[in-house]
């Protein structure tokens, strides 16, 4: 007989529930798995509602709180990571009020980009929803008022990242086209940093770099999130046992994207042992 959820909760290593609309949050898992050896991840992809970047704010608020209250009750993680900028810029405070565990969000890394730019021109590449959010306006006003911030929203790039993890080729022409506004000749000074404000995009960092006409820095939030998680484990006195290779769960609310290439991608991202589940709701 397979162990019940209650047994699983009682016996599990320190666990982080990582949430996204699709596979983007796996880029954040990669950073967490490489810094927090021995951590166990329950990854929840709400792909039945993918993509989040085109959904209304009211729909997303209610959907995300419903999915996460159920998943947190079932798996009782030690902490929750909203590995989705589109969701974090909208529902972080609701989730923090609703749950008694630490909730860590991912928001566009405008601050480090603005602090280190040499040219004073930075790019924000995110979903169309994130580039328009009040939360993003506030980040720019608080940390990048001295910069020109060029915002590009792309749902296409989210889709390209999803397909890439399943084995599709990435078209250089499509990527170059998406990046065009960052490199247009009418800019008085060149962009020297681009913030990857969607967790899907670091999965394509190698290809994005190849499509830029000159070298720039691409900034994402993965390693900052991993450091935050490690700090939270330390301050909660939760010890990670680096000698164990936990069984991770990769759960999809809709049909799973599982194929051999996806399994291979998961291993490359640091998931040694994992179970994939689909249509979990
Ligand atoms: N990965 C997501 C983000 O960080 C959202 C992609 C989507 O569903 O539109 O914004």
C-alpha cells in the first residue's frame, strides 16, 4: 500500500512548496536546489489556468488563493515560494494574511539593475501584465527614478520557454524580434542591464544572450530567492541533510507536460528524484 499524505508529511525533509502558472518556477527551483542541498520541493504548476499574464486580476486573485490554500493544507510545507512575478505582484499580501508559513515572492529585480547600471538605461522583460502592474510602477518609482526603464511585455516568450523544456527548438529570429525595443537605434544611451521579470525567461538565458547585439547583464531573482529560503531555514532551526536526495513532487493542475525531454530538463535543473502528477484539482 502506498504511504498516505499524512505519513508523507510526518516523515518528509524540510519542504518548500514552489508555485507558478507553468514551468517557469522551475528556474527558481534550480537556484534553491543548488543552494539548499537536501531540501524537498513540492512544485505546483497551475497550467490549467496558464498563462497568467493574460488573465484578469480578479480571476487570478481568487484562483491562486484557492489553489494554494488546498495545496498547503495537503502538503504542509515549511514555506511557500510564489515563483511567478505575475502572481507575486498581485497576491503576495493576500497569501501572507491567509497562511501561517513564510511566503516568499518573486518580483522584478529593478533595484539591483538600477543600482549597478552604468548607462542609466535598463530593460524590463516580463509578461504584459507585470510590465503594466501598479506594483512595477512603484518599484520603478522607488528604486529607478534616476534611470530610463524600457518595458517589454511578451506572452510569446513565456510560450517559447514552456515548449523549450519539452524539447522544441528556440527560434533566434523570434527572440531577436521580442528584444528589438531594447536595442533600437533611437535610444540616446544603450541598455546595459535587462531584468528578467518573469520566471520563465531565465530558462532561455543562453539563447537570449546570443540574440543581444552586444554583451549586457541579464538579471533574475533566482539566487536572491534561494538565499532568502536558506536564511529562513536557518532562522527556523530547520536542518537540511545534504546527504539525502529527497523525492520531489511536480504537480500540474491540468495535463502534465511529461515527456522524456521534460524529465531530462528536470534532471538538468537539479531534480534527482521526482514524481510527476497531473490533473490534481
Ligand atoms: N512565470 C510567470 C511569471 O513569472 C508567468 C507566466 C504566465 O503565466 O504568463 O510572471
